[in-house]
C-alpha cells in the first residue's frame, strides 16, 4: 500500500493521538504527509481542535487544567518531532510552528476534559456501604463527603438523575461530614422523614420505633416530615448543638436535647450540673444498661464531670464515689444505694 493511499485513511482517533503526542514516528510522518496532501485534511484537524476548544468554554470550567503536566506531554511530543529527518522538518517547518501552538492548546483542553470526566464519573457512581463489624466503619463517598457508620448501619449513595442532588438512603445510625456544594444539596432519606444539608457535620439515627433522631455538630440541617393529619410537609431547621426528633407517634418534628448523640463515635460524655436522674438515662442509652435508682434524694442531686473512653463500670464507680454511694451490679443492671449516715 502506498504512502498516499495510507494518508487517505486517517481516523479521528489517530489524530487525537497525534495531538496528545502518543503517535509513533511512522504515524507522525503519515499524518504530516496527509495534512500537506489536501487543505481539507487540515480543516478536519482544525474542526477537531475547535470542538475541544468549544467544549473548554464551559463556564465555570469543570476543573483547573494541569498545565505543568500538559507542557511536559507537549515537550515530549516536540522531542519526537526533532528526531524526524531534516528533510521532512525543513519542508514543514512553517507548518510545525502553527501546529505546535494548536497542540499546546489541545493538550491543555484534553487534559482538563479528561480530569473533569474522571471526577464527574466518580461523583455519578452509586455507592453502597454496610457495617457488619463490631466497630465504627468510616469511608469517603464519591462526592468527597465522610461517613461513619455505627454497627449494622447501611447507606446507599446515588446522585439524582439530573445531577442536581446527592441522595443517600440510610438504615440504622450514621455520622456525616458533608462536603459543601451549594449547587448540589445532600439529602438523606431515613424511613419516615428526610434531612437536607449543603455542608455540615451531623448525626442521624433511625430508632427501633422508626423515629428519626438528628443532632447537628457543625453548620445546620433541615428536617422534613410529611404530616398525615395536615396533608403537608413539616420543616425544621437545626443549628450546631441542636437536636430534633421526627416522631411517627406524635406525627410531628420536635426540637429536643441529646447529650449522647455522638458518644458512639467519640466515646465522650460531658455532664454540666445535670440531675443524676438525667445522667443515669444518658448512661443507659450509651452503654445499653439498666440503672435502678428510685430514691429522689439521689436522683435530684446535680453532677458535673467528663468521661472519655471509659467503660460503664468505671463511670458508675466514679459517680458513686463522688457522692459516697454504694452500688450493686447483676449482668447489665446496676442498682445505686445511698449510704446510711453515721449515727
């Protein structure tokens, strides 16, 4: 087959390789000959370049182009051209000068589009995560948000079809640190209600009775609940330090306090002048134990302390010692006893 015959069959794929500097020396000679053969061939290459340039006019640009890498690729391409025969280089030296400029622009655009494609594709991926371990499971979602799953929890992350929302289906309990994106709100569907955020950190727990417990650590979130009686959707905004309950039984959203919301993650409890009755309720919830104390003279005493990474036995011992109490334990049940005063 003659060179001229080969030149008539240049594919767009080969031209793309040529602009990216990925062609062999033989392929480069074929393409240069093909470009010189007919002005229509040059127009074809110009059309490809123009298409890439037009695509690069997206506003805002999808992602900054790695110019350093682009010029590294381009320089490699120029080095290959320098190795061609002096006759070929002399004949097309003027054309090379124009072509190199086009190559530089094309490489920059192609690298930008390639990086954008990788990131955009990753953010469109569906992501399923289940925690079957006995510890907290931590992972990163395709959009860059962090998620911590409690035991037996599960999430299914999937961007909406129009790409305008990030949607998560939740089972169990999870802590989210959402990457801020004002154009793509992050929405969690959790059974009877939903949570919407732009960028914040918060905890969501679906309770056994199907109620949804939400506590905000930073930023703010919005709770949604389709109220059956009002045939309308209820809304409530929670800010940092606040908690809310989407209640199926009360058919409403209730603002509440939840001092132990993040305990399963950081193993930290802080009590500031709290009645012991409230302290015992928090301990029961955090450690899955039962604490018996029906004596008002005990329950109404206020308590202040901080516990970090302490097991329930240590906590009960510290509390009891602070007030000169005694206690008994049987299995997961603790009974607090007040010492008799010396007669």
